[in-house]
C-alpha cells in the first residue's frame, strides 16, 4: 500500500484524533479545577497518549462543575 493510499484511508481517524485532542485541551483550559491530577498532568496525558488520553480525561478528569462555577472566559 502506498503512502497516499494509507493517508486517504486513515484521514478520518487522524481528523477525529485531532478534534478530540483540541476539545479536551479547550475543556482543560476553561475548567477551574480537574479531578485526580493537576491541569498540567492532564494536558501531558491528552497530548502524549493519543486517542486514549482525551477519552481518559473526559471519563475521569473532567469532573462536575460546582454549583455556581462556570467556564472561565
């Protein structure tokens, strides 16, 4: 399989991964506090651990907003 064919076949997965990473990073930046790890820890995990890092953040690190907490602008 040529490189061009491989990229054509994998572009949806690559686009999904980039979108997932960006969404997780924006969520971390806007959230006041994260669960289980400090923000920098979650940022490193999201960037380094590919697809599973952002999924882990959304499952375990995001937490709930407090009663009167909102996203920071």
